[in-house]
C-alpha cells in the first residue's frame, strides 16, 4: 500500500504543477499524456482494437474503471472496460458478429476476441439533461427504481459528464481518452488515488440504496489496494447490510467470489466482520464465529483463505467449491452431529447435513448446482482420506476432487487439527512416489493407517480439536 501511494505521490511531485482544466466542463481536469504514465503497450490488444474501432466510426471512446486506476497504481489490470457515446445497437454495428449485447438491468456490449471479452458500456445519463434523447415515458421504461430506492434498471444513455455520476468510487472514475491519450478526471480522483482513499461519488446512503453491492465493492477495493474507506463512505456501511437481501442471489454469489478470489481474502474477511457484513454473506458460519471459544472456526477459515490467497498470488487457479466447502465445513459438522444424535448412519448424516447447510446458505447467496456437488465431494473425502491403505489409495488419488480435499486436510492441520497431520503427510509422501512405488507404499504395513482413533466427542467421525 505504502509503495502504491509513494508511486502516485512521486508521479505527482515529479510533474509540472496541476493537470490542466478540462475542455469537457469546468469541473474536470485533463492529465496530459506526458504526465499520467499510461502507455498503450500496457493496454490489452483487444481493448485497443475496440477503442480505435469506435473512434474510427466517429464515436467517443474511453478506457475506464479499474484498468485506468490500476495502471496509475502500477498494478496489472484484471480487465479492460470501455465507455462510449455509441448506443448498444451502434456498437453492434461497428463490431458486427464479434459483438453480443447482454444484460437487461444494465444493457452492455461484449466484444469477443477469442476467449478475451471486452465490455463496452454506453454512457449512462440522468435523463434530465438536454442531452437525453428519451421522453419521460420512455425514461420510466429504461430507468427504474423499486420502492426502496434500488435501481432495478438503468438504460438511459447520456454524455460523459452524466456518466461520471453513475459510477461508484472516485478512483474508478478516470477516463483514458483514445483520441488524444489524456486522462480525464471529473471527481478529483487523482487526489484520492494519491492519498489512498475510496470515496463514493454522491450521497453514500443513496448510492448504497441504489445498489447495495457497492458496500461489498468498497471492501473489495480497500482490501485489494490497501486503501482507506473515506469516513462518509464508511459510516452507512455499518447500518445498511440488511439491504443485501434485496440483491439477486445469483449476483451475490458472483460478488462473493470476486471478494474472496481477489488475492486478499484474509483482509476481506477481517473487514467484512468489522463492518458487520459477514453475517449477511455466510450467516451460519458467522453464528459459529460469534460463539467460537477456542477460535478454531476463525483459524480454519483464515487458513483456507490464506491458502486461496497464496494460490492466486502465484497465478494458480481457484475453485468456488473449495471456498464454500471451507466456509461451511464447521456448520456442516454441527448439523451432522445433530443427525448422528438422532440415530442416522454416518452416510445419511453427512448427506442430510450437507442438504441442511447448503439449503440455508442459498438464502444469502446462490450456489450453482455443479459447485454444491463438488462441495459434497470435498466434505465426503474428509472422512475417506484418513483410510488410505492398500487399493484404496489409488482409487482415492484418482478422485476428481482429491486435490481439493487433500488441500483442505492441509488447511485443517494448519488450523490446529494435529491428529490429521499424519494423514496429510502420508498423502504428501504418496504423491511424491512414482506410480509403481505408490502401490508398494500404500501396501506397506508400517505406513498402514489401520488404527482408528478412539471415538470421542459427539461426532465420532469428527477429527478436530476436541477429538
Ligand atoms: P476490477 O479490478 O474488479 O475489474 P473495476 O473497478 O474495473 O474493478 P468493474 O466491476 O470491472 O470494476 O466495473 C468497471 C467500472 O464500472 C467500475 O470501475 C465503475 O466505474 C463502474 N461500476 C461497476 N460496478 C458499479 C456499481 N455497482 N455501481 C456504480 N458503478 C459501477
Ligand atoms: Mg474492471
């Protein structure tokens, strides 16, 4: 974080005075090419093609959002978003079969370059200004709020000056102009970038009401960039988490993935808890955290997030089912205890507990079916991996979810389940052998894990701190 701010600060101090006033309107600044440090070589080739394609067709075209912010901070952008005055159908006419129009609530164009997709958004307008081409009736049709002030549709198009006020944070509101390679700043974003602040544009409470996901975005960017959330942007968050219930569960699932798969999951968790938002995202896990005497649940999810963060930072893939399996493991074990107490068999208890916990979680976030199936596999393998002798070993090793399940055993060991260390080490060693040696290794009587642990605790299959 310090490094990031120093970089922006030194960029400022090494340059001439202030950026020049803007030709767009009096309230903005234009940062010339010589002063912003963004070069076209840092911009994705597909994004450049889209920018130039729009420009050649006579439209305004800007790189916006996270890409400009991240390039200014010396971070490699995750994606390259573009804003233009061309309307979706006009964008489609420019890029023809490459272009698909998507979204109802917020209509966008996707321009495809193989697997690379560049998202192009038409400037959003407020529908009030002279620039708006729609009648009041049409406006109601294209832009709509529900009774609580939530924006349920926003397809009124406008000018760049209007578009600015529809964006979320000032630092996400810099426009790189392909016409002359300048950066346009309407919201004093550069000052916030320099001081490391996340500031919502407009009245924070209204902006959160329009779209509660902005609260999650504040935490995501604060964690990712190491920025502070500015006071007035921060204050309403403590009070407004209940609004998440109005966000579609499918969108919540996507946002939760972005939160925890951004490489700063441990910090995200800490901030979500600080702001009292975690309870709305993983209610069952939160309940256990509140009553977590030996802090085991906390250690477990922190270890899981540390392992996910490390994978992301070293460029490895991550799987949503691992995240959800880890977050919901302890709630699942608790439910399993209940079913065992009621006399269910181990298999039945596991199956029913998984149903209960997944069923309760989807009141907060959706979990697509393919991931719930994978979560069940990871959970089930937690009970199967400790029994690895003979022919079982190879069968388990070939299980599609072996690696995730093995990693999760590792997480549990790091969180303090020492009795699992032997199991984890055994599998680590097994994987290091060549296939022929693996058979001998699995059959080696000395390594055979024949002694079952004495059954203690409420759940005999539960190998944790109380076992
Ligand atoms: P990331 O690094 O995650 O891509 P980003 O800032 O680019 O960060 P995107 O979700 O890609 O975020 O969105 C692109 C831009 O669109 C944002 O920078 C912001 O200007 C605007 N935006 C996105 N979501 C919202 C929202 N919910 N409310 C207002 N503006 C938004
Ligand atoms: Mg982006």
